[in-house]
C-alpha cells in the first residue's frame, strides 16, 4: 500500500466518524429501541410469557416523518399517532413503508374520514357516534379498520372520560356496536393508566381490570384479542398484566417538547 492510499483510507475513516445527522439519529433510535426491547423481553420473562405475544407500537407523535422512516429501516412495524392533523401528512410521507398505523388519540367524528384513509387500527373508540362515523368512512374508503374500545377507569358510569374512553360499564354495548358495524372489526380493548379516581398511580391494578374486561369481551367476541396498555413509564406493569400491545413514545424517540 502506498502512503497516499493509506492516507486516503484514514481520511475516509474520519469522515465516517463525523457521521451525518441522519446516521446519528438512526444510531440513537437503535439504542433506544434496544433498551425498550430489553425491558419488554425482561417483563415477558418475568411474566412467563413469550416475547412474540407482545407487540411494540412506537408512538411517533410530535416527531417528524424522517424519524418514522428510520424506525421502519430499524425493523419497527407498528407506529401510532394521536392527532389527525399531524398523522395524515406523516402517513402520506411514509406511504413507501410497510408500516401499520395505529390511531390512539381522542377522535372527533369530523376527522373519521381522514383517519380512515390511513389508520389500520383505532384504539380510541369510546362512543356510538364515533362508531357510526368510522364505519361510514371505512365503507367509503373501502378499507377495514381494526377497532379497540378505549376504557376510562376514571370516567363516571355511563360517560366518556376526560382523556377519552368509555366507563367500564359501557364497554359491552360499544363493542356490540363495533362488531355489527360495516367496515369495522372488533379487535379488543385499550386503556391509558388513570390519573384520577381510586386507580390513579396504580397502573398495574388498572391493567388487571382491563384484562378482566378483555376476558369477558372475548367470551362473546373470541377474535377481539388485542389488549393495548402500557407506555414508556409503565410498560412492564402492562406486560405483567397480560397486555398484547404496548404503546411506547418517549422511551424510543426522546422526551417530547411540552407543546400542549
Ligand atoms: C403519547 C401516548 C403514548 C406514549 O406515551 P410515552 O409516555 O411517550 O411512552 C401512549 N398512548 C397514548 C394514547 C399516547 O397519547
């Protein structure tokens, strides 16, 4: 090897070390994903569950489509968003990926048509009017949407919670409405650990109750097997309780700026 070629080889090496912002971000996401993966695997082991029985959904809200692309390259298959205004353009930007899109935020009926254009799953079904709107939108888009009934453990009986979700005593009727609606498939139940009421600060107790509701639901609807629970701070409790899907944002993408 001539001195020149060894020199050029060295300079190539140092160029690689000064990696592009995109490569740095990809490495950061990969490291975060590895840590989350380790946590999920550890919780599955502790619960005596198989790792493949728990699906990681990465919540990409407030982060750009470029991050979603990197996540897809890193092997992520499921992503979630909570606002249609943000999700619709992002899903369009990522149309070349094979990602499944989950909608997990409170959903106004006038957004149902847009959401039906890209969402494979809606985790936040919490009232009959929304079932009707989603059904009409799905039929019109010629798509089938997997629906989860969102349960709010801090909602008053017969009402919808402050952060969305139906009180536990409303789940059966809403599930029946989804199951009989055209264009919709009843896939299961979802919850967010409550901030108020007797279960506030006790995510495991809330997730245990969600599993009881899921068991009762599956007696009537055996295919409704999805149990969506657990976020960055409480994914272990969710896996221990029996969740099939965890929704993890900040532990993968970083802390969100407090915009709202
Ligand atoms: C933002 C969000 C998550 C993820 O929360 P992190 O704490 O960032 O993991 C999960 N579920 C819903 C419904 C969310 O809105």
